[in-house]
């Protein structure tokens, strides 16, 4: 059997924190032809909102038609990637956690910089919440409520609403 070259690969696993797979995902998407198709297999608790936003942006800018299969978890920042996919497949046991963005910094910064970052963070949080809700049109209000309440959901619940398709494991 002939091995596929890296250029012909159309599937990728997004496993672990966003920081663990962001670079590989971006390279993978850049290897696809403009308007190409791919399948993403996800099991991720989230991580960098900037990283997930970069992957989503590239998918949209390159008009990639993507199918995502949630093998285990798809939470937090990963929901941006999930929402940006053309086709969403979940199992009854897939787990999703919608919540407001969280800020963490291990940097030592001056008070002025911290004040500016806090103002930026408020705007960014509102912008990301709005973007996430729009990705799940026509369920924007429901998604906004889940984010506000910090809601855990299973795949069967998203499938029931038509946000994803359910894959029965047997």
C-alpha cells in the first residue's frame, strides 16, 4: 500500500492543550489546497484562545471545508475550532465545557501595563463570546447562556439541538 505524503494528508489529531497542537494544525491547514477538505479529530480541554483563534481564522481564510470528530473532550478555546467546522460529529459521551474566558499570566508587569491588559481583556472577552455565539447560528442565545453559566454538555445534547451529528459507538 502506498504511503500518503505529508502534502496529501487530510486528517489530523488535535490532542491535548491548544498549545500542544496549534503549530502542527496551522502547518497542516497551509498544506491543504485553498478550498480543500480535511477531518480534525479532537480531544482537548482547551488552552490558548489566541491559538484556537489562529486555527479558526486560517480555516476561514483558506475556505477549508472541515469535518471535526470529537473523540473525548472539546472545551473552552477549542469550541472556536469546533464551531468553525462545516460538519461536526460527536459521540453520546463527547464532553463540552462552555465558559467565559479566563486570564492567566505568569509575567511580571507594571501596574500601568496590567491596567491596560485588563481593559483589553474585557473587550477581547466580549468579542470572543460574540464570535463563538455567531459560529453556532441559529443557536446564538443558547450558546451565550451556556458561556455565561459555565455549562458542561454531552454530545447527545448538542446533537439534539442540531449543532452536531451523533455517532453511536455501538
